[in-house]
C-alpha cells in the first residue's frame, strides 16, 4: 500500500533536478539573447570577439553625418588625414 501512495521513492530526484534544469535553461536563453543582440547591433566587438576601434576616417565620417562638423571642416580634415596616411610599399 505504501508504494502505491508514495510511488517508488524517486520523487526526490525530480525535486532536485527540475530547479537545476530551469536554471540552466534560463541561463542559456539569457546568454543567447545577449550574444545575438551584440552581434546583430555590431556592438563594440567584431565577429571574432575583439573590440572594434574606429579609424580616424570613420570617426570623421560619423561626426560629419551627425552634423557635428560642417562640410569645410570635413573636407579639410579628410585632406589632412590623407596627407599623413602611410603609403603602401
């Protein structure tokens, strides 16, 4: 009679492993969301996980596009950058 009422005594296994299963599952979902949002938005990191540093030209282009500098300042800065850029051999 005791076996029918209480099962075979293996219920404690589910009581231990179900919370662990949920913790692992939630952790995987959080990790996947963070990973996908970083790569989808470009983030600060490239595809290989290293931090992407803007080149001087990229910074200049971004500032011009946002209206921080006018066309004359942009053109002058572009010319200066081109003059100081190392020449390939």
